[in-house]
C-alpha cells in the first residue's frame, strides 16, 4: 500500500534558478528529504515517473486579491476556489493583499500555502514617515506605481520601467513586478465591440493599448530588469462587471490570472526563446521567495526545502478557456491562447494536489506562512554580487603622430 506522505519522483530533470540536473527527488512528510540518484526509500513509497519532464519549484504568485470586497461587490474567487485554481496552474504559494475586515480568515479555505501583504488604504505625512523609516531599515515595501505617468499593468514602456532599470543599475534594492495580464495580453481589448469582452479586461492600472507592450515587458523580465511575476488576480463575473454598463468608472476593476500565469510566461518567455528554464524558475518562484524571505524553504528543490514542486511537461499543449479553467469567474482574459508547456503534477506540502487534469484538493490543506520584514538576503546577494574594481597593470599605447 502506497502513502502520500512519501513520494519518489524518478527520471526527470530538476530545474533550479542556478542549474539543472537529471536526478531524483524523495519527499517525506511534506519536506524534500533527498535529491540524488539511486535513492533508498521506505517500502510503500509512491513512485512518480517524470521521464522527459522537468521538476520545478512550485510557483509563487506575489500579487492576488482573493474574495476582495471592492466597488460594492465581492470577487467571485475566494481563498478556496482561488487556491484550487492556483495549484492547477502550478502555483503553490500566493501572497494576498489584505484589507482587514473583522472576523475574516483564509485558514479554513486554502488549498495551498499563503502569506499576506498589508494594504495601506490612505496617505498622509505619518504614512510617508513610516515608509521612509521602513526603507531606511531595509524593510520590504511594495509600491503600486499606478499614478506615475498613467502606467499600464504595473509597468509602462516609458518612464516607469526606466525608473526601475535606472535604480537597479545604481545597485538600489528595487524589484519590478509585471503581472500576467500585462505579459499575455494588452489594452486593445477595450475597443472590442462586445461590451462584456471589453469590460472583462478592466483593471487598475489599465492595460496599455499597445500590442507590443507584452513583448517589451517580457524582454525586461528575461534580462533581469524586472524580477518577479504576479497576477493582480481579482475576479468579478460578467454580471458584476455590468454594474458599470452605463458608466465605465463603475466597472469593478480586476482580472483573472493565477491559474494561467505560469503557462503564459512559459509560452511568451521560454517557448518564444526569450528566456531559459532557469530564468523561468527565477521569475515565477525563486526571486519571490528571496524577496519575501521564504527562501530556501520555498523557491528551491533541495534537501530540507518544503515539498512544493511541479512536474512540468514542456511538450504538452493546451488552449486556455473559461469552459475548462478551475476559477469561479465566467470568462478568461487569455481565452483561446495556445500554450506550450504545462503542469502535469502539482505537489503542495508533500501531497499531490493536481495530476493530469484532476484536482485532489480540499480546504485546510494550506497554511499561513509568516515572513520576516527585512531584505537581508537580497542585500547580501547584491553586495556579494558586486565586482571588485580592476587594480592591475594597463598597457601603454603611444599616441599617433599627426
């Protein structure tokens, strides 16, 4: 008799941010117990064949809004349907923005681990001072750059991306986060003749009506000018969006993405040739784990890390559709997109929660994961990554005679 508490994954390629290798992975009691060849495992261990497939660290979605009450209504994907959809797409941790309401909790619902960002809902001199102190003490602050030259889904081609790129060039601890919507589609959909289709793409900040913007953002992500990927997942049904049928300012802002994020990035990033498998792991998992002080517990396949991982088939294909997705929302902004590369098995907390199109989730499978507020790991890596200036000899070249 096999047990889900012990799993051996054989024959696949482990992909981490810094290397890939053909090896096996042994999981026991929710933790990666061993990585290597010819592993000795206990009787009754379930064996999963990963031949011709990749083993990736479980995805980390850095930006979600599950069951958010907003603009007079509440997002249709709660912490249960939202995390269920997440694991179907290969994501095993979500970082949700919380606007606290008395008596609410995610714990009884979640199907994968989660953590929280605290949303600042007002701005004054006191908040500015707190942000200033936080930055001076290397604490983690996330700025939603919405009003900086009317930017797009987190980032725009002009000034905003240049702010991030320039700061990183000067060794500032700054990380840019495009969302899946901005990487996989664009704002030309706002001119669609079907009102419901156009309303489905309404989000804040809006997508740019420039069809080249997703490729530009993916280039920056591949080149390490941008660092992590979220989704801003905040789903409202068509009838909820219809609150603004006569006034677009009353359309509840929000789109889907947490189920399809990894497939969209693989399609637009890896399959297109812009990034390799290791960079994919960086932008979908490892960089987020490092920034939010979850690494190496999360974001890596190594002995002692949490057994959150995905068996990925780079040759498999699917067409994204609201008819087949797991989310509660009744449309999909990536409708009709052909994706090469899919999760075939998702393991969260050492248990198979998704396999070959079937979910094996139930509420309370996930846990709240606290994270420390200081960016010590990121700063240490930044400092250690600096090159020492050259101090050796330089040849002399005599000036040419005129």
